[in-house]
C-alpha cells in the first residue's frame, strides 16, 4: 500500500529547491513580493513535506510568482 493518497499517486514535478528569487519583501503584507509565499511558508519551508511544498508551488505559479525584477 502506498503512503500517498490515491489522487497524488503520480510523481511530483521537478522543481528548484525553493521559489526564492532573492527579491524578499513583506513590507506591506504577509506575502513576499518576490516568491509569493507567506511569511509562515518561508519560515517553515525547510521542514515542509514534498507534498506541502508542491501545494505552495501550485498556488504561487497560478498567481504569477515567482517574480524577478519587481
């Protein structure tokens, strides 16, 4: 039996280690203007599971992140 739920049985896409683009700013809200992650997601990124990271990747990519030169 697989440890992953049936709807997540396909392999996760290849991604960089982090969505960070070194344009870090959360000056006016809790979302980084460079990568689109929340302050909490940035703080916990290293301890997140692959599935949790992929969920963040899916959200930020759908929102047009990561952004370079912003």
